[in-house]
C-alpha cells in the first residue's frame, strides 16, 4: 500500500455555469414590467437598494446595446435620471 492510497481522492469541483441570456432577459423583463405597472418603484428602501445594485449587474449578461438600453430604462423608471 502506498501513502497515496491512505487518503481519499478530493471531491470533484462543482460545475460553474453562466446564466443563460434568455433567463436573464426574462427576469429583467419581469422586474421592469413591475416598475412600469406601478409608475415607479413601489419598493421599500431595502428592495430599492437591492435592485439598484442587482439589475445593472444582471444586465451585464445581455448584449452591449441591450444592456445599455435596459440600464437607461431602469434608471428612468426608478427616478434616478431626469
């Protein structure tokens, strides 16, 4: 018996998968639809802070032109742009 036989093999690394563009687009569409329906964010301060952080990052998974359009529309709907 060799020393290497005394120790179990390390577990395999979990597979890391990137989000699918269609899944990201669907989630963003849902959030933007809720914003458009209410005429602005009807969220608590905590929810607003969350989405102001998360949605622009989610948009990074979209093609550049679409990403920029989503961010601009989000800023317009949340009142961060004039």
